[in-house]
C-alpha cells in the first residue's frame, strides 16, 4: 500500500545494487539453472535431457519479458481477453508471473539443501500473520522497479494493485506476526528452514462495529483464488482419531503396540514460497488442509440420504476451517485438539520422510539433521507424536526414541499466565488419541520415578507431574514441552526470568539439580525491517539509504546507529518531520475514508493497536481519555488552548466469547462519540476505533504514530512486537517495565520511553496491602468512575451502561485488587503514574525539536529488535544450524 520511493538508488553516485538480485536476469544474457542432482535424476537421466535443456535458464526480468509473462498469464491462466482485463485481473496475472519466478528459486533452493545434506529446522506454529505477499515478494526479489515499469506500460499502477490482495486469514495477533517475521529472516539468512501450519478456510473473523459493539463475520479470505499458494495433492498424509491400541509381539518376541481403528482424516499440503532478501534462497511455508479419506458416500446418496452422503467431508473439513474454535464446551475442546494433532502429525510425517529419503540414513543422525521449534504449546503434541512414530512405526526402543525426541524438539513459551497454558482432559485424550495418552502416562511415570529418586516421595517430586488431578484430570502440555525439549526459551529478558523463577520454577530447579544449567535460554523477539520499514514506510527507508549511502541496513540494522550523531542536525530533522507528516497524512486519509472523521495532522497521534484483553489494559487507556475529556471540558478557553492536541486511535479484536473485552471496545467507541461530537473538546481531542485491525492496516497505522501505548501490568506481557514496529518507525513509547519495553528502553535511552507503573517484583506487595485495606483510588480516577456511573458515556444504552458499571464496580472493589473479583491488573494502582507519564509526553511533544531528536534516536537504536538477530541466535544457540546460501546463478554458455 506504499508508493515505491521516487528516489532511485540505481541513479545515485554510490554503489546501491544488491549482490543477490533477480533484476540481473535478462533475455539478452540468460542465467543458467543448476543441473539436476543425482537425487533428482531417475535411473535413465537421458530420458529427460530435452526437458532439462528447455528449463536450463531462469525467467528473464527485463521489462518486455515481464510484460509478455503478465499478458500470457491473463490469457492462459485467467482465461481473460488480453484486450480487456480489470485491475483485479492485472493483480492476479502479475502475481502468477512473480510466483513463477519464486518457484524456480524454490525448487533450486530445495535441491541445493538436499545436495548439501544440510541440517534443517522446522518451525511449527498454529498462526502465521503473513500480510499481503505481492509487494513483499517484489521487494525481496529486487523486482519492484521492473514490475512497476512493466505494469505502467500495460496501463496499470503497481501501487493500485496492492489492495486487490486479501490478507491471508492465518493468524490472530502477535504470535502469528512473529512467526511470519521469523520466516522472512530464515530465508534472508539463507537458513534451511521450513514453516508448518494450518490452511484455515476462514481464519479468525472479520470485525465489524454495530452500534459500537464488536460483531463477528466470517473471514473467507479464500473467496478469490490465491495466486501464491501451490496445492500439493501428491503430498497427503493419513491422520487417525479414536480407535484402540493393540499389543503384539514383533519378530524378536518384544511387546509392541499399534494404534488401529477409528477414523482417518487426510492432511493435504499447500506450499507458500518465502523469498529471502538479498539472497537467492527461497524457503517454504507448508500449510495443511484437512480432507476426508473418502470423498463421498455414494450408497447413502443413492438411498436419498443426501446430507449423510457429504457428512464425512464436512466433519473432516471442520478441522481446518477456523483458527482457535471456541473451546468453553467439550465439543470445542475436541475440535481444537483434533486440529492441533492433524497439524503436528502431518508435519512430522513430512519432515521424517525428508530425513529418511537419503540412502543409508541412520536414526542416530536425526539430531544432527533435524531441529523442531514449537511456537507456544499449540504444537506440543508433536513430542508425543514423534515418540509414537519412532516407537510404533520405526520400531526403535524407548530409550533411543526418548533421547532423539529430547534432542530434536524445542519449545518457545509465550505466556506466563497459568490460565493460558493449555491442558487437555485425559478423558478427551483417551477418546481421540488413546495411544498418545498411553505414552504420556509412561513419560510421566518415568519422570515421577526419577524425581522421587532425586527428592524422595513428597510435594517437590509430585509438583513436577505433567498430569494434574484437580479440578479435572488433565495433561499439562506446557510442562510436557519443558520436560521433553532440548531448549526452552522465553521471548524477552524479563519474561525468561519469570519463566525460570515462577512459571516453571520446579522444572528449572529439577534440571539444574540434574546438571542441565543451560536448558532455559532467552531469545528476545524481533520484527523484520523489510516489511515494517521498507514496505510499510518507504519514505523513511529512502531517508535511511540516502544518508547511509547503502541499503545494507535492511539486513544489518546496526548501520542505522551511524545516524545517531546527526540526530540534532536541523536538515535531517526537517527531512524526518516531512517523512512523519506524509505517514500521518496517509493515515488521516484512510480514517476519513473508513469513518468519515477529519483528523488534525498537527495533533499527537496516540496509538494502541493489539488484541483486546484485560491484561493489555485498553481499559486504562479508556479511563485516561475520559479524564482528558473532563479536563478539557472544565478548562477555561484560555487554558484549553495550552493543552496539547491529541488524536487517540485504537484497534484490535476481542475473542468472540470474551465479554469484558467486547465491553471495552464498546466503551472506547462510546467515548469517541461523546468526544468527537463535543465542540468544546473536539479541537483538542479526537478518538477513533479502527475495526478489523490486521497487517495491511498496521502498515498504514504504525508509520504515522507519534506515541504508542504498551501498558500491560508488569509481569504479564511476554514480549510484544508491536512496540518494536512502532519504535522502528520513530514512534515514542509509553509503557510499563514489562516484556520487551525493558530492553527497548535500554537500547533507545530512558528519555525515549515514558515509563510508569509498578515493577514486576512489587506486584505481590501491592496485592498484600490491598487485602489489608491499603489500596487508594486517586481522586482524578474517582471522578472518571462517577462520569461512567452517571451514564455520561452510555449515551442512553442501558445494556452498555450496565456493563460499563460492571467493569468499574470491580475496579472499585479495592480489597480484591489482583484477583478476578477486583482490580485484577492493578489499573487503579498504576493510574496516577500513567497520568504523569502522559503529561510528560505532552510536554515533550510540544518541544518539537526535542521530540524529533528522540524519534531519530529511537528508530536508529532498534538493531537488537530485528528478527535477523533473533533468528541468528536461534540458529546458533538452539538449532545448531548453519547458513546454506545458494550460489549465484551464472550466465548460460553459448
């Protein structure tokens, strides 16, 4: 959605061209593709010589060749007339043309990894918030200028095609966006890595606002053909549910087990090539779609049972229909468990197939060739499935299977809140995955025996059990992951310490007592600067390249530190302000088109965009805005004129069944109605909720931010990545000492982050004092409560008023602070310091030279938070993975 920069690096007086650029491939000098390896060739290699010769060079990327490809795609792939086709047709045709180039690189990269017999890492994640692929692919392949010129010659603007693409509905929030950034860095670093996930039919949901309330509509992102995915009907694996476990004796008389009966579901692969930046490597994201083992019950159809004839297909396709099905009932839990197992079983079958395909392979080599990374607990059943495959299918012994599993698997924890750590009832496991429950019980039995030997029979050993007894008997999947994995990592320094000392303290002590000091490691999250600066904010990207004389900063963000010495330079500051103003103008236009709301570009743009959850404290932001409204309303006109004008934006989705989160959205939209319609207040404060927040909207919002809110109570946010994106684009932060805020402050300077609120180690003391009656409510906050209680922001909606009062009544239950009966996330305690931090932000913004200096300082100090750094650490510390860059193609002889 960004216009390619008007500044052309190829015309500058310094070397700007990338080393690994697909723009070098031309018709005049064709670039040769590698000859098939022996693994790719058949017994009679000469049989396909003609085919290989016809495909022995890469597609040309000069303008005329691209135009011919696009027009060819219009007629032969889309069946449209070449004399008349729409913007949508042009988008799809251009996408197919780019995909063809990706596939050449994708196939040759896979062949290269196989030839090198490189160790591979496999990233298992339930979410991938990829965002639109067209611009990202063009940027990473260095083909954006060529395609822009080619399309212009065909009567289309490249920028106009970007919005034709739907955001893939494969994720919900930070977990999925992190996974997408990781894939980009894996490819950019030329690491042999694949992602595995689920091809959701509907993703999460389209968020609509109906009278200020969130309403959910299906997000059928597949309603139009997706040019970027490659269906693989030849890559399909059976996945079993239900049935029973049989014992039998093998040839040596040893007792073995096999899982039989039940129902079989097919998992079919869809590949999504992931190109790296400034490399010839293209990796893959393989997604699984669930299909029935039998398409159609013809006998039922012939007996007029038409619904029953397709019932098996419907039930099978339910498994990959929706991300995170509601699981407050047993049926929802069963669907979610089946969904997760389908994904991990197909993925493990697939990656083990690659491993054993090489002749002479020994199972003892598995840890030297395979690393598995589980992104949170959703894929944790992979541990048990790998054990089943090794024990029951490959017929290895228990000790070897467990050793291989523990050396191959790794686990990333993303939450420290006990209620968010997945637990599966044993009764449900017995019904759906009986063999896995057997294996879990064996794993737990061996753990308990070892812990009892180490500590004696008692609570210290029993607390390690991966099976809980109350309130229901269930398997603690996070505990299983910690027990079985080679490495367990947190995603920010403070989070990792909480994981070790609180969340999994018993396991941390257990492994330390057994001599494993390095099991728990920290891997602070990051984001990719290619999408979040170069694609999202091209004017800022051009500014960096112009002043540094290179685009190498896109793969080495430390180079931006070279601009810190110029942060007080008036010329640079003028350019910087111009870049920010363009971004704000773009967002203002977007808001006007979406909501019909006019925005003051000179106001401070204050943004809070993230999943709506009580621990993220969007409610505190609401209370602050009411306080600001009351302050402006009561101020004399002369005093109002001194108040810093501010526009408050919020966006994010609430889980469909999360009543309090949906009430917070309603409160924010009600505040917006009151504020924006009040002529006394509107010139100084505007409020806007932007519905259906996703990656493409983020690429408009984030570059425009002056101040962004990351205000979770200390000790609850694992890391956050929105804070990194906002800071990379020169936005200052207001936040608590939580998650990655701590490290951003360390890197960018204390003056660049407006810190408030209690520290993590103070929370227990605050809760104790509250129980003793010492939990005061600031008078300014009490005034806000009264405004809500009197219905000022309910606007005559009795249902909304009751729910608003319910939220405030809980906050007012001061003796229950820190519990679900009261102020669970300590808003009342932190509110006074939050106001002080907001006042400091206002004062700083009014000194525009100082604000601009801090903005430059922040953006140029974010090298630590590039996913290139994060993934390099994963590769070195956790996976033991080496880079495998594909050799540059050479010009074809003759």
